[in-house]
C-alpha cells in the first residue's frame, strides 16, 4: 500500500519538505484493522501512533454506570492514539476501536521519540499536531457547556459529514452527550427544516 497520504500529512504544516516526509514515512509500518477490532484497550499503555489511511475509528470509555461513552471519532487522514497514555506511559482508560475495516501507518512510542530527537523538523511538526489536537479538545469541551445539543450535532455534521455512514446513532449520541432518543428528535427537526 502506498504511504502517499502519510507523506502529504507530514508536509501539511509546511515544516517538512517532500524528501524529509518520505524519509520519516519510511519509519512507519503499515497496519490493518478488521471492523470491531481494537487499536487500544483500557488498562494497556498506548504504544501506537497511527495515521489512519482509510476507515473510521472511535475512542470510548465506560462511565460509572457501565455505559460506553464515545470520546472521539477518527476518519481517513487523521492521527489516532490516546495522548495521555502514549506520552505518560500509563495505562489507558479508553478503548480505540475500528468501526469499519481500517488501514493506516503506525510508529511506536520509542521510534517516534527517536525521530523527535534526531529530526528537529519532525519535532516541530509533532508539536503543531498536538497543539491542533488540544485546541480541538478545548473547543469540544466548551461546546458541551455553551452550545445546545442541536448546535453540537450540526457542528459535528459540518466537521465530519461521513460520520452517520460509519457510526451507529447510539455512539454519535454518546459523543454529543445526549440520549439516542434526543438525537432522533434533533435529526427529525433538522430534516423538517
């Protein structure tokens, strides 16, 4: 499989040129995931930094009542890993599961850190990716507080229109912080407009 999407992603910030991107991409290994298989399970340390080439994944955790709550969705062209566990080397509280069959390019924590130390341009790229991820997380947290469920649903559809093709409504509802019944009402109202 071609790592063309990965090399384009590595060049996306303008910090890495085409030759550097190809060299860095050669350190990643190709991985496949069957539908419903796991990239990560709770209690394990996240060791895979995965660039998702194709497919759709979700992250989730169980609440105190034993219900799974979706904490993130990932589509083609995105990086998938559990940040806290990956960088602190502590067991994850989250699961990351393939919602469809998936393929991507993975690098281990050890190899990623070696590249960060050896390649300043890759270190700056990694910092840029983390900052964007943190900003997105902060926006999501604030949206849960400041926006209506309908507004959060509309924002999610604008950002990831393919989500309803790949994710069951129950997981979309849990990501939005609402029940699946509420999501059905919101979708019905949006269809009537």
